[in-house]
C-alpha cells in the first residue's frame, strides 16, 4: 500500500466534501461518449460503477442498462416481480427515478420500498429467494443501486437474477452489450414514461422490505440467546442502507444494542477518511472505522456495515477492528461447531486470496474446502443448494445458511455477520478476537497483507494469463514451492493471475481492473519479516516474466 495520508482516520475536512448539487446535475446533464471505452457500460464483479463527474455514471447509462435488463428478462421468460433497492449515495435516488421510468414503460412488476427508503443488498437477495421458493415459473429477480463502500461521488447499478446472487457473465455480458448498443444509438429504442406517471402505474408497487427480513433473522442467527445473555452491542451503519433496519431488529428481538450514528448525509461528512485521504464507507479499514474503534470499551462487541450492508467490520473490546480474514476463520470455526442441522457434506467456500488459516480450520473440522476465483458469484450455487454452509471473501463479505441448513441469502450479508459476533459472545462468553486467539495458538499466527505494485497495461495483460511454467518458481522465501496455480483448485476456473504456495506461506498476484497496478496478496505463518521476503520475491519473479 502507498503512503498513508496525514488526514487518515480523522474527520473529513469540510472543503473535501462532495458537491452534491453539481454531482446530481452532472448525472442528468452529462452525455456519455459511447466511443470512449471509459464511458461505456461495464459490468465488473459488482455491476456497473462510475461517477457522473467523469461521464461514467449518468442517466444514459441507467436508461440503457435498465432497458437491456428488460430485454434480457423478456428473452429469459422472467415474468415475476423485480425487487429494486437503493443505498444512500447521492446518485442512487436519481438512478432509481431513471430506472423506474424504464421498468414501468416496459410493464415490469416493480417492487420499490413503500416509504421510498433504502434497501441493503442482502435484503434484495432475501426477497428474491423468498418469493421464488417453490416456484418454477414467474420467477423474481432484482436490482440494487449501489457502488458499495466507494466514495460519495460514485454510483453503482447491479443485477441479481432469480438465484438471488450477483449475476454471472452469462447475464452481464448480454446486458452490457445491449446497453452499450442503446448508448451508441443515442438511446433510441428505450421505452420510458414520465416518473410521476410511472409511480402511479399498475405495475409499480410499494413494498415492505423491512418487516419480512427482520422477522426472518431469527432463523439464521440465535437472537434469543443474544437477548438472554444480555450482550451489549454497538452498531454503526456508516450512514448506509441498513440505518432504518436496526431499530426494528432491536425492538423485535429485545436486544441490548445501541446505534451509535443514525445520520444519513450524502456527503458522508461524519466519516473519518480512509488511508489515502478519500471518504470510503469501508468497514474493514481501521481508518474509516476510527470512530467505532474509539468506542470499543463501551460494548461487549460492536460492528459496522458498508453502504449497502453487504460487508461487515467487527470491533471487539480485546482486539479492536478484526482483520476480515481473522473473523472469517473465527466465524467458520464457530458455525460448523454450533449448527447441528447443517448437512454433513456442507462445504466451506473461500477465494484464492483469502487466508490459509481457513484451510487449517477446515481440515480440523473435517469439512471440504472449495477455493474459488475472486467474486461472490462463485458461492451462489453452493449457498442456494446447501452445498456450502459458508462462503466468504477476504474483503469482508460473507453469508451462511439458516440454522436448519437451507439458504438464507446468495449475496453477501453484513447484517448477519455482525449479529453472529453477538451470538458468539453470548454462547461462549468470549469475543471473536479471543476465539481467534485460540485458533492461532493451534494453527499458528497468519501474517497477511495486500500491496499494490505499479504496472503498465501490457504487464497487466501478461499477468492475467501467466502460466505456472512461465513463472517457474521452485522456492519461495526459503521454502520449497508446493503448488503454483493459475486456476482456482475448487472449481478449475482461471482467476486472472497466479498463486504460489509453500507449507509456510503463499502469494497471489492479480492485475487491477481500474488502476495501473497489480495486487499482491501474501501470507506467512512464520513472521512479518518472512512475509516481506515473500512479497519481494514475488515481485522479482514477476519482473522476470514481464521482461524487466
């Protein structure tokens, strides 16, 4: 990681706040150039993202993408309702209005929040799955308007098909291609009606998202136990979509909990800035989480979610903010010991860049470990069928099965991961940091880090398709190489990079999709010095491949 900004961890300066009127004006006034690759619709692992200030997230993008989704639904015979939710980013409301105009004109049965409020990503997944249960026809799908934890200037738009999770390339490639065709053709062929008329349309319905999700939470986390144990919980929604969910949750389950910040402000002026001086609602960053970390002594356990509540950040009195990998390992160890109704064959899903302490926990549990490429879409089928008890990413996103072993969500759910920390405390009398200490005493201490290394476009292209033979490493930081991989061992899919493993450490390298860098994820079970040596030898080995 580059040098830490001097303002990191401090409240944002007023002169650094986003200019919301300018941002919203640019959304409507900006005209994307379809001939410029940077201004076209581009679906990554979490949909299309951009900012109106750079003509990368404008009304044209949303109108085109929404019509493309309507076309896709028609081709696939999807006639059920489409559940749509937004987060609290400034561009979410304008994008919702644009989308509603197109969905209504196309006759889509659209479910919008009845109070015109905010809806977390996992709530949309839960709504899709709940509606589709037992159905084979008239299936529902969904859209979430969110750029996740990204800065206030950003917008995002993602599609969840009937399986409830992030769309795979079989859907996104079709939608993206069709959307860009509309964009290039000056939006011709897009059906659209006036927003006020759309809201009165017979196909647009106000929907109560909060009640069914909140009522169902007791099926996935033991909240009666949390209540009876009197665990004192601190919750920070970070100004995000979950903010109006917590009071109903606390009231329904009688929890001893405090929401430490209920503010909603599209500038996110209440945030402490991230490592690079930017505002990000990243609940895995100690800089963005500085306010909640400072309150840790007030609670038995505390947690935050990012803006669409699909990520979690766990803060304990004994350890502060937990590294996401550490909490994943702790959650897995706990869940598989305390969910007797999960199938005996229910596996553990992790990405290739997640900590290998998870591998060691899985071996002790006697559970199959499925290692996948980066992206939560790889866990969807397993969670849907109960084949995965748990699926998680190193970037603090995860979900797990209901207590009876059936699907909860097929998208990341930061709400249940936060509440699980309270269940762990209630059942064991110890917080997740203390339980992770038990794991390290048994399996060793993992020293894990991700760094960014400058790379040219051609170098990133080489890295994306590099083979184990091209890299040719026999030893890594003093240990013999056990395996060199360019495909995820869990499903044989290429992950767009390379991973080298020894018995005491590993590294994985992948090119960034948006910046002139490649990312090195590395871990050592020896020491921080050993970790640094792994990182240095990884860069040296890749430099040879690049011809440097």
